[in-house]
């Protein structure tokens, strides 16, 4: 239980760029899910059903990856900002 408090304390000390990167990754994830579900709902009415389903599947696979990229970029950016200035 202690590690949860320590982790929450560390996340509150992140830079603005890292927090923006988290938000951007989460926003892209939501956009991918929305486009995928619109493609799923409109697939029976589209010209090519299989292309619409391929778009749905691609969006569902890309959504978690975009969130992961946002988190990784935020953590790497924060690490560079914290430890990059010590050597100079």
C-alpha cells in the first residue's frame, strides 16, 4: 500500500511537458476508439464491408499503443529534463 502513495507522489512532481504527453496519448486513444466504433456502426452501410471492419480492427489495435507511446514519451521526457542538466 505504501508504494501506491509513493507512486502518486512521484507523478505529482512531473513536468508540464510530461503531463501534456500523457494527455495527448490518452486523447489519441479516445480518438482511435471513436473512429473505430463509427467504422463498426457504419460497416453494413458502406461500399465495402471488409474494409470498414479492417479499419475498426486497426483502430482497436492502435488505441492502446498510442496511450503507451504517450506514457513512455512523458516518462522519458521527464527523465531527460531532470537528469540532463546535471552533467552541464
